[in-house]
């Protein structure tokens, strides 16, 4: 078998390839019928295989030849995978230089975006993923890696590893923070609810949303518009063991809406009162230090009660996964922070929060 050598491979005419060993998978694509591997890497080509290879457009076959300093596409994919995979994840076997990652639990996906961008800036290799800071469920595909050429320089892969580790401190690019069941205290404020003038339709919405992430109602307190009583209620819930406190009502700028003041007077660290998200601009997030235990205390605007999706849907999964919210995190939500309030809501498969 005569052939032309390219890098660590030798090109052989398919009609002369009987007995040769494939250095890569051969895929057959027939629209509406199949898109799968017909011959795998390492397959010894038989005489009857030659017509099949020709039918998928392979007039020449690449034969893998070991060459010091070069890596096969699947070897390179393994290195990329090692930079990505973390606890609570599963992976596929390498196929044509590709390895996919899947969530192994219900949790919050976190991505080191600087490291991900650094990898994709190298060329000849890539990592693609879904958006971070969103919930994932067991079995959901979260990322895919790929080596573009059939072979790649070992030196390049070493540089990729060094660059990523310098950014992440040796940690994987991806992380899934598992949702832990949290006991949530709810403080409802408003004279109209306290005196029974209207039915409380806010609390059931909040309970439904926290239950999506394993949370449960710890205690529910209903109060009139009295900031001192609200402050006391928040502190009592924390003292009793609530992992999180959510306040509903009294979050606007009206003079008689005093919930932000009540939260501030607990001594909690106010991260932000206001967020660049619609619906949900009047959202408040803070953290209370309870003898070393950090307890989130949030104030929800009225839109959470009646809008399908709001700022609360973007922040709640992070809080339920103990992912600390910063003022910068909230500021970044401005791009993608406009919910289009579609007639048929497809969140999170839409632009909201992206």
C-alpha cells in the first residue's frame, strides 16, 4: 500500500486499503435514515468494506501512524474533558474527537467563563456549553468538547492545560451545585392582607417556586405595614432555624411601603435594592450573618405574584444552591433582563436572563 503522509497519518487509496487500520471513525449520513458511525477507529478494513467506504465518499483513507509530539483527536478530547468534568457529572466515550458531558443530578450549572473563552481562543479545539447560572436536571447535556483536526500537537494541548489551570486554580471549568432542601420563612406584609380585606395570593406562588428546588415552607408570618414588626419577624425566623427568609409586599417606593427599611434594620448586608430586570426592578437581596451562617433575606416585588417569570426566577436557583449573589451579578443581568412576556412561556428556553 503506497500513500502520501500528512502529519501523523498516511493517506491510502480506498481501493488499495484492504488490511489497513483506520485511524478515525467513518460516519455515514443519509438524510432521514441514519447518521452514525459505520466503521470505528481501529477497524481493520476488509475487502467487503471497500464498497461501503466508497459509498460514503471516502476515496482515500487516513491511516494513523504514531508520531512523537502529535496526539490523535480522541486523545486530545480526553484532555479537554479532564479540564471540564467535575462532581455530579457524567461523560460519553470519545467519538470522532468529541466527548459530551451530562448532569448527574438536579442542580445549578456554574461555568468559569474566562477559562472557557481561553480554550476557544486557541484554535483547532473547542468547548461548547449551555448557559451557566441556570438549573439542570439529571441526564441533561451540558457541554461538548471537540478536537477539530484528526491530529493535534501535544504541545498545544499542554499549553491549553496550563492556561486553564492558571485561571481556575486547577479546578474544572464546569461545576454543578446540587440543590439542597432549604427551610424558607415567609413574611407577608400589607394591611389589606393582615386585616383580611383581600386573599393572600402571593405566598402560594412563592411556595410553588421554592418547591421546584427542594425547598419547603418553614413558617409563614402575616403582618401589617409596620417595619419594626417586620424586622422582628425576620430575626425570629432566622433564630428559629430558617435557612432563608422571603418578604412579600411593601417593596415599592410608596411612603407606606417599608419592607426594604425593615430588612435593612435587621443588620443584613444589602447587596442591592433594585435590579436591571423587567419584571422585577424593585427586587432586594441581602445576607444576614447568623453566627457564621449566611442567611439570604430577599424582598420580592409584587410582579412575582402575577407575572409568569421575573427576577425571582433568575435568582432563586442560585440562592437555593448556596451560590452567593453579588452586585456585579445583578448588573450583568441587564443584557437579557427584559422578559418579553410571551403568550406561551417557554422559559428557560428563551432569551430571558441570557
